[in-house]
């Protein structure tokens, strides 16, 4: 299996003007590196509002005009230019968006799911597939002729999921696909994502729900303050001793089954000079205050921490 998606050193910032004409650059994602293989599910796990969705929007080329992007994104080995993004999105690369506002308020949901068709035959074929997928998620035929404002929040999310699956994408970007769904629909969503993997598809799952990531993904990337700080296999998350970064361990330790062992401290809102986890880290050193660690490989695990870099250097 080869790389389907490669993201290298991606940084995203936004130009803002505050107090009149004072320009301010707000950096949200810094030096993000991640990849997704064919027949693989990779989850990006981070807190709500941390900027994870911007990765999805960057891949699809739908960032706002005031964004500034550096780094490189490749799909099947080809650099994703804006032109190529527009050509592939909705076809080979599909998105389950986080917000139901992505639905067109003036179009019936079944027609939105079907999308543009070159002829009547294609429309009829997509209509059959649309009805099958809608039915799978408990959306009966009466839903087809509804407009988005007539849907409940959970129904709208099911429509968004169905719309992405109809086009049989090679790469599915699922941006928070489960909030608002009942437990049965969450289970079905996870199974559908896994089925895509069985078909050789790649999935980038963006979520803040740890259990969804653990039940769905092959690898999990931990997102903290705009950085990916660890990429590890799901198997290693089962045994906390196999996790490397202190924040990853704290995150898993706070799960209900582990006794809600919360740690003090919050993610920094502003760009810091050194390691973003410095203020909360139990193994920090003076070097961590002023220098940013790079994402390196340590025994098959990607980790952003000087402790493991120095261990590698010594060996």
C-alpha cells in the first residue's frame, strides 16, 4: 500500500486587523506533518476549537481569503495545487464537514446528496444509491424532499455523511462526523468508515472524541496547541506504558475508565517560543523553554520531545 495523502510541515495563519489598521497574524497550525496510506484510517485527536478542521479545509482548498499557508500537501504523490484540489474535491476526495451549515438551505437534501450529474442515467443511478445510504441511517423517503431547516441536528449530520459516501471517494476526510448522532448511528458511522478501509480507501478522521478514535483508527495523531506532538498506533493506546509524550499519557489517564485523573494546566493561546507543552510538562528542561522540538521517529513512533531526540542522538 502506498501513501494516499502526505502533509509535510503545514502551517496556517490568518491576517487580522485589530484596533484600526494594526495588522496581526494569528497562527493556528504549526509545522503539521502527517500521512495516510491506502486502506488506513488515521485520526487527528485534539480538543474542540483547536484548529483541527483547518487541516481538512486546507486539503480541499476552501480556506478563507485571509489565510496564509506554508508547507506541502500531496495526494497520490502529486502536489495538491488549488486547481487540483478543485478538480478532486467531491469526487476522489470527499469531506464530511463539521458544521451542518455546509448544507444549501435552498435545495432539497436528496438533490444535494446526489450532486451534479452529466445525464439522466447518472442521476437515476445516484438516486438509487442515495436512497440506500439514507435508509441505512434511518432516513426514510419522506426526508428526501425536505430542506435543511426542516431537519433535526442529528438528521442533518446523517445527510452530510451520506452525501460524502455516495461518491465512493478514495480519500474521505471525516471532520467530527459523530456529534449529535444517537449511539446506534455512531456505531454505524464507525462501521462505514471501517468498510471504506476494507475497500482500500484512506480516511483522515478529525475528532475530539477519544473513544471514536480508538474504535475506528489504525493510528492516532495527538494535536496540541497547533502541533502534532505524537503519532502512535491504536494498539499502543491500549497500554499506556507504550505512549511517549506526557500530554498523551495525561489525555488517556483522564478517560472515565481510568478514573477521570485530570491534570492541571491549559493549552497556551498564544505562540510560545519553546515547546508548547513546556508549562505543563513534568519532564521539561531549560532547553524546552526556548527551543521547539521537531517531530522525529523513535522506535516506529513519531514524537515531538527533546527527551527522545537526545536518546536517539546518543544511540
